[in-house]
C-alpha cells in the first residue's frame, strides 16, 4: 500500500526533532473537548429553547463536523524519533492526561445524569441524550481505559478498571488483554469481524460473547491457582461490585430514571466500543501454519488511520496497527506504518459508514484483498 498522502504533520519539518512531541504535548488536551460536548448541548438547548434537538448535538459534532474537519486538516504520518521514544513514554504529562480522564468522566457522567432526569426531554431528546452520553463515555471512559489497562504497575490498570465499571463493561479489562490480543484476526476472537459480516450481525454477538469470555478467562485463571471461580480474588466479581455501587448511587440519588440512565448509557458506550472493534479488524486474518498455530500478530493485522485531528481526540487509537504489534507502547509514541491496511477516513467517518452495511461493504470490501 502507498504511504498516507501529505497533510497536517506534526513532524520535524525544518524545525528540528523536538517539534513533534512539543506540538502534540498540548494538542492532546483536545481529548477533553469530547466531555465538554454534553454541557455544551445543554447550554444550546436552553439558548435555542429546543432541548430535544440539541440533545443530538454531540452526535452531530462527532459524526458530521469531526469527519469534515478530519478531511480538511489531513494526515499525520510522522512518527516520534526513535531516540525520543523512551523519554516520552516516561513523561508524566502524557500519563497524567489519561489519569485525569477519570475525574472528568465521573463529573460529566454525574452532571449528565442529573440533567437528564430534570431536563424534561421528550422521546427524541431522551434518545439523543442517552446516545450522546454513551458515545462520550465510549470515547472518554472506554478508549482511555484501553490505554491504561495495558500499562504495568497498579495505578493505571486500576483507574482503567474504574472507568470501565462506570459504563458497565468491566469485562473488557480481562477479555481484551487475555482474549482479544491473543486471538485477534482469528475466528476465535469475537471482536474481529469476518469478511462480509455486517455490523448488525457482529455487534450483539461481540457484546455477549466478550462478556461471557471475561468470566471464563477469570475462572480459568483461578483454577490454575487451585481456587474456585466464586472467590474474592475473581476480578470480575470485584469490578461487578464496583459497577453495582455506581448503579446504587444513581438509584439513591436520582431514582429509577437515574438508574435507567446509568444502565443505558453504559450499554451504548459498550456498543460504541464494539463498533470500533468492527472497524479496526474487519476482514483481516492471521494465517494458520502447518503446525496449526496462527502467525504472530503484526502491524498488518489491524486497520490503520492517520487522520490528525481524530487521532488527537482518541489518544492515537487509530494507530491501531502499531498498538497490536506492541501493546504496551504508550499512545504518545505509537507509530504510523504506511504498509498497514489503511482506512479511507478517521474512525468517526468509518463509524457512520459501518452503520449502513451496503455502504460499508462497497467502500471497504475491495480494500481487504490488497
């Protein structure tokens, strides 16, 4: 495949190698534009006296304005110089940004729940607000947790677990590391869509199978330690209790409507994650050798996208090919590989495309055999 076309680059073009990290250091603050969409939508609803319509504003921003801005600003194919990777990987700034997402997410989630209960939305506004909060949670909670759970130590995986429990998809912490990364791009992985499979066939199966697999993987781990599955060291039990505490707090504070909000925003957040999984691995397969083993996972087994703006909003999740080749690599130093399978747009544009299977297959299917 050809390298990405030129566009917006953060690279050391005529300005020296320090330009890359220094430019992006502040640009990654754009991550916090996403949670700001919820209070902005509420303000626009009050300003225009059309709260039901403005409840959909975050979705309009993410799926209309963001793709347009992505195409306008262009690509970022430049990688951090190899000599600076270790320094940036250990930077407290990049680590702190991901950790800061926990208090920001919990604050916005609590505010959003309160607004939802008291805003007096009609049916359209209710649907728009729940979907919007689900997408915001999918980006700020699950995407950030995805970065954190891969890291060593206790703090970052723990914060990642709290973020996942806040949207009720805490099984991701286990299944993603011990299931998805082991079986990616094989029939054994529920998060790797087969060639020709539609999103609507893939999505419910991914949600169900990945949740069940998280319990199975944890039970298998405990059996290896000589312990029963129903044991206090079962991580799934622990995170489920945390999720129940969140749910109980919403019920006690905001009543049944608040509880319904908490449960549904989590479902939509988890659904948005699996839609991204569909996009990231659709149709790609690791070959099985004569010994029955699959080939090693490389940067050729995930779809890549180097659109500058959406990568900043997503902690460079779209450099997904490099993430699967080197799962512990911190987001700030993930590499763009021009020979990886390349998506024709950022995740926001591809998300919309995936919702309409005939369009998805028309655009993406011809690219898979290449």
